[in-house]
C-alpha cells in the first residue's frame, strides 16, 4: 500500500488497522458502515433508551433478531444458541423485530416464550420501530445475534461483537 494514492475500505476499523504507520493515500469507507456517525453517542444512547425496557441500559443487553424465513427452520435450535450466549455473558436479551410485514413480532413472541422456558431474561421491543431507532438499539447493545445482514452491518459499524445465525 505504500505506493497507493487511493484505497476503498469496507469499514473504518479495517481502515485504521490497515493504515497504521506510514500510509499517505485517500481513503473511502462504505457509507453504510458509517451509520454510527449520524448522531453523537449521547443521542444514540437516548434514542435506544426510548425503546429499551426500564432498568436496561447501554452495553447491558444482547440484541437478537430473526425473521420467520430463517427461524422457521428450527426456532428451538436458534433459541438454544441465544440462550447459551445470554448465559455465557450474563446479559438479558432484547428481541428486536426486523420486518413488520413478515409478522416478526408474533414470531419473536414465540421465541420469547421459548427463551423464558430456558430461564433467559428477555424482552420484546413492541410496535413498529424505525431504522434509526433499530440502529440505536443495536449500537448501544453489548452484542448482536441475528439473521439480518443489515443488523450485522449495523453491529460492525458500532464495533459490537456479533453472531450471525442462518438457516441451519
């Protein structure tokens, strides 16, 4: 890269890691990975707090998303994995709908019942939530578990650990 005049990066964390030292070239970062720059930290915290259950704050929960197309294959296995991650971290789980038109709220209500049967502290975010509020809930979490590409990208943008759980 020493001779490069321009370089495009997926995210700012990769750019910072790759460009440490003596690198003098123009950098471009995929704008989706810059979502955390839309607001200052206090604004993200406030926006998430408006949606989170009382007593749960920033970095005090895991956020989990799944939609019927993924979880319909084996919701029990998905819940077992989420439960294990909750147990390992000692954190409650916030279930966050992805697609309202796919009836995620009802599907996540079934997931909540299965998680509660496993003694997992979990809460379902009710109602429709917009993209910015969804990003805030993910960005203020301690980590992301889900099937959503956009949820995973948001977790990376906020430098949160993530586990992507797919069809199997």
